[in-house]
C-alpha cells in the first residue's frame, strides 16, 4: 500500500511537494529521496521528529538509534502510520535547525515501489533561505500584478491638457517674397530680325507664400 505525504515549509505558502511512498519503504529511503529532490546538504545529521494527531511528540528517528527509538532504516512508513503518527518535522540540518514539515494525507490507490514526487510548487527550499518570496507570501499591500501601480490616470490628463493647449494656440502667419526666374520664348519674328538677340529672356515674378498653409499641406 502507498501513502500520500505533503512536504511544506513552515509559514510559507509558496512551496510544497506531494509524495507517494510505499508503506514498506523505510524512513531512510524517504530521507534519501528528499535529499536528492530538494538538494539538501549531504553531510549534515538528520532527524524525523514525529507527532500524533493530538500534536504530541510520538518519536524521534535519526541515522543512529536515539534512546527509546529505532534508527530511520529500521522504521517503515507503514509502521509509523500504524503507530498513529500523522506528521513529521524533518530536520535536514539538525545543527542549523533547518527543517520541512511532512504531513500524512492518507492512503493512495496508486502503487509505487519507491518515494515519488507527484506534485510540486515553488523553487527549492534553499531559494527561500536566500531571500526568495513567493507571490502568495507577500503582504496584501504588495500583492499586485506588474503594471497595477502605473499612474495611468495621471498621464492621459496631462496629455489631454497639452493637446488642448496646442490646438488653441495660433500659428503666426508670415508672408515671404520669393523670386523665381522663368524662361519665355520670344516671337519668331524677333529672332529673325536680330540673330544676335538671346533666344530666351528672364522674367521676375513675385509669389506670396503663406507659411501656415504650407505647414498644413506638409502635415
């Protein structure tokens, strides 16, 4: 028979792992799988601190037998369930008092031969130690999606004011005099009368240009 256990970090909502564990597996096998999956340090003493449904301490299981208790490789998961143990505080680093909570959620119809993680949420526990904060763990006043604090209500008002000002402003009109040269062909009779006369003559015209109208055409 297999059992379902949920692994959590105390006081943190943004992390969990759900495991299926065969009842015949020892606590030592479970411990080795947790170390591999969660990348706990390998050179630290460990401890399973067991609790019953009343919250009372029901046992302490370490790599070597503690007074009145067996070692982790001598205790099966099924035996802990039979003894009424519903929760463990698993110290993966006893000296630094670093731990996770392992809670029994019940039996599972799915049979596994060794501990298997079937659900997960959040990064490794070491990330939380290094300052990672999950969205669920943020204070209510900080729990906002990106862009929610953007002052969108202020910017359109400023833009509208600027547009109104620009539309009401009058563009000063200036008149420029531009001189252009055009070429006019003289009559044929004149050309025949005097072959030395230049075939073209220059004529100066004055054009009045309205700057405002030019600008409107360009835009």
